[in-house]
């Protein structure tokens, strides 16, 4: 119980929460939610402590019409390509309904964190997700096979948006 309380306290202190739709980080102008849904391979980023030792990291987004939310499933092999397969389900809600680029994501109740779509390829082939204080960053793509070119394109877009794209950790993939 002590560990759970410490984890929750750490998460509350380390993650920014903004109640207005005005953010210190610029998001993309518009996201088409149906096009954004589906499988995304996590290629690089600055990750939370839950995401250490990730191999074959995949985020899958599904629109839940009944609940008017996004069901998120993060799966990965822990520690190696042959490591234990882990799954971290989450729930997301579109917070900024004008751009659909600012979500609130909950790994478990009662926590909800800002999820900002900071960069997105026109063809939805890659995206970069951030948080208001820029502590965390996830660069993802629809395909895992060309990570260097995708990360380079996302890094350029992030810099143009004023988002820190340094100190990235890569996620190895092999299928």
C-alpha cells in the first residue's frame, strides 16, 4: 500500500495538469480522430518509469462510441525481444473538441493527464505526443521499419513547434 501511495504521489507531482484549454505547448491545428485510431509503433521518446526496458512497444487506439472515449492499449516485451509481454490499458477523452489534439488520458482512476498531439505527419504516418511541461515525449509511427527517418522528421517538427526534442531513448523493434 505504501508503494502505491508513493507512486501516485510521484505521478501527481511530476505531471502537469491544466484546467484551461490554453497550454504552454502548441498542438497541431486539427486531428481527424478516425484517421488517428489504430496501431502506432513507439520508436523513441522520453518515457515514464513504467516504460523502462521496452521492446516492441505498440500503442493501439480504438474509438469507443458507447463511452465517447478512446480506449488505449500499450503493449510491449519487457527487457528484451523475448521478454514477458505486458499490456497497460488506458482511457482517453478528447479535451479540446475544436482541434481534437489535446486529450486527457487516465492510466487508472482517478488520475488524468494531458496528452498533446504536438506533431503529426499529413498522411498520419507518424506522430509526436507530449505533455505541457515537456518532460515526456513519445514519437510513434504506423511502421517500425524506418525509425531513423521518422524520428528525424518528428524531431524537426517538434523543434518548429517549440518542443524539446533532446535526450531521446529509442525503442528496439523486431517482429
